[in-house]
C-alpha cells in the first residue's frame, strides 16, 4: 500500500484516481485572495467548508425564514434546514457524477449566508430600499469576503465564492460542482416548501397537478430521487450538469404552481406588507443615525455607502432579532413608577 506524506496528499491521490476529468480537483484550486499557510490534513475546499460551518452567519440561518414568517410549529423549514437539504442533494449529484464533493458541500453550505430575515420578502424589500438593489447571492459573497470575522472575511477559495455567487436560477457557475448546487437549490426549496404548505393547510396533497406527479413522483423522496437520477442519466461523463428535459419541464411547472398557490397568495403578501413597514422604518432610522449601528458597521461606513452598510446590518438579522430591534426602536416601553406607600 502506498504511503503518503500527509492526509491531504492521500486525498489528492484519491481525487486523481477516481474523480471525473471534468471535476474541480482540490490540488488545482485557483486559491485565495490572501495567501495562507497550507494545512497538512485538509484540502483548501475542506478548509472552506469548515470556515463556513463555524461562521456567525451560518449559525444565524437557524432563525431565518424560508417561506413562513417565524413559524410556531417545530417542523417548518428554516434557512438552515434548507441549506442542509441543498448540501445533501448537491453532494448526491456530485457523487453520482464523480465530482468533488468537498467543493460541492462548501458552496452549498455558504450559498445563502447573505439571505435576509423574512425570506425572499426581505430580499425584495431591501432591493427597493437600496439604490443599487439587493441580491442575496451577491450579499452572501460580501458576507464571506468582508463581513465575517469582524470585517476580515473568511478568505475562501475562488471556486467556492464563484459557486455561491452563481447559485441562482439563470446563472452559470464556473465549476460543475457549483452547477450541482444551482440545481439542488431549486429542487430543495420546491419540495420542502410544498411540504410546509401542506403542513400549514394552504395546500392539500391532491392539489398538485397529476401530470407533475406522473413525472416527478408524489412524495419528496420520490421527487428528489427522480431529479438526481435525471441529472446522472443526462450528465454522466459530460462537461455539464443538467436535468433531463422532461424532468426539467415538470420541475418548472411545479415551481410555477408554488408561486401561484403559495408564494404569491394574499396571505403571503399581507405578511410581506408588515415586514416592509418594519424593515423600511429601520432602514430610514439607521441611515439617519449611523452612530446607533454596531461597531463593525460604523467602521464600514468609512469605506462603503451608508445604505450599503445599513443593508449589511439589516440582512444579517434573524427574524426574531429584526422584530426585537424594531420594538426597541419604535414601540414605547412602559413607565416604571415607585409606589409611594411601599417605598
């Protein structure tokens, strides 16, 4: 048995022997913006994964909305459970295609770090308030490049940052591992949002059109398996990652169904109006009173426009912290009086 000088060298050898010629191999990474002393045990993509997991932004995902604002039930999907779902699906695709699972996982775990409170509603609201707009994929890159570690950033590899930036529908990552995450993100949110809508009583299982079920399946497990199998059959040994045309069309129909019956309902829009009033008030307040921002953001004001920094702060908030901050700033507190008889 060949003996290697380090665990990392063994990983390099395994990748050379078993990964697809189209995979992004760890030893060929484009590297980081700031050079660092290499780790003997971990590849650069493994280090990126670990940095993301231990970041503050990743921890906050557990209290950020996926679809339903601050749901009371214990089993609704949060931004964190969505992220883990994407990582699992994307790694399954990468494994089937003999791509780099470590890179895939790092991209997936970091893809939503810049997401706002109150889900995509929060993103739409901040996009209206900020003159340059607001896009959560770009904010996720800003989190890992600038905001984490008290303004130092995580100094991730270029491949991971590219995958994070280009994980949205319609964008094209530079690596096939990034494309796995791009597809897995759509598969994940359509399926778990459907489950949450059924759990909330907004939909019934029989509401999903029969032609979609016929192609994708009637349960999350079946639909996810269908998607992964389709990617494998379409993309194995090829320099791309794609769904088969029939599965893609059915997935697009399911996505359109979810927008019509869940995402754009009167109830969802009503909650978004409340969130807009709250976020708008805080945006105006902190833009006018930058000294009330935490220290990191006050320092960033010396480099970046005020509205960008305020967006940085507001987008970092969890749902509950956004509500807490709004109440602290705008809801009057009770007066405390001393009872004269009791001193």
